[in-house]
C-alpha cells in the first residue's frame, strides 16, 4: 500500500472515530496557513501540522423561540454543546495518542483574552480551512446543511492526515443577519474567502457590548450569547 493510500485510510479512520464520538462534521486543515492568526500562545501550532475541526449541530427548535434576545434554554444548550465538544476532542486526542501521534484539544469556547475576546485560536478559521463551511457576513461559520447552527472545537495533531479544502461562499446578496442584528454590529460586507480582520465584517465592540452588557445579565441566561443572526440565516432552517 502506498504512503498516500495509507494517509487516506488513516484519515478516513480518524474521521469515522470522531463521528462515533458524537460529532456531526469533521474536517482536516493544514496548520501552515493558520500560523498568521492570533494564537495563544504564539507558538501554539509549532509542533502540529494538522488541525481537525469538529462540529456539533445545535437543536433547530431552540432558535425558533428566540425573538429579540437569547433565551435561558438557548444559553443552556450552548453550554451543553461546548461541554460535549470538549469531551469529543479529549477522546479524539486519546485515540491519536494511542496510535502514536502527538495531539492537543483546544476547548470549544475558552476566552483567554477578555479585552479583545480571543481564545487559543479561532475555531471558525480552522473550520473554514477544513471545508466545513464558509465565513458568513456575521463572521460565523456557515455550513451548507446546518448553516451557522453549529458549535466548534479543534484538535491539533502531527498525524499524517489528508487535508480538506475550503468551500465556496454562498451568502451572495443576502443580508438577513445584518438586518436582524440587535446591536447593528454586522456591516453586511461579503467576502470571497475570508476577512482580513474582524473589523472588516463587524463593529465588533458593538456585539461584545450587547452580549456582555445586556444579554449576559438577563435572568437565567448568565453568559454572553445571542443567537439572533443564527436564527435568521436561511442555511440550516
């Protein structure tokens, strides 16, 4: 068996294992293009050649109850999805390590820099490079089947996995998320592949202020979530 076939077979085996752990979507990205992103620590990717993007679909019915603010149900489901993703990533790392490879799980929703709201790396960028979706005008990853109704985690590894390719942006002229945003934070600017910075797509501070200053203080919500731009996206509805 050739090395390429071996890599292909191991990639398919790894993806199947992650699906069995509960993931809805799994893709593989090359880490080299990701090294230009904001990373914490800056050398996070130095010993890893691949990033496995793992997505979990959120229950569609919870978004239909969101009108102009997040609901306690949505806040709870959001946190549950993050916890499940962290467990999937943790188990996936154990499998890769058992197979003799180095691997590191990156938590689904850990904020390390609360001034600029950055984590260890951006899961959305990994997901785009891994072919799970495109970057919508809301900056969220939009999957063709599930839309932005997904949560993401990442596993970094040096396993010889075949990389996936980004898919075409299909937002087009749609501005439903722009029109629905309660913070008026989405500029409605499209991109062919990815935005050079968050500010190209968003008035990011408006989003942060709305989520942390108002929505997180709602009774039984208690976390900076929204869900409105996710609800109105025609993909996944």
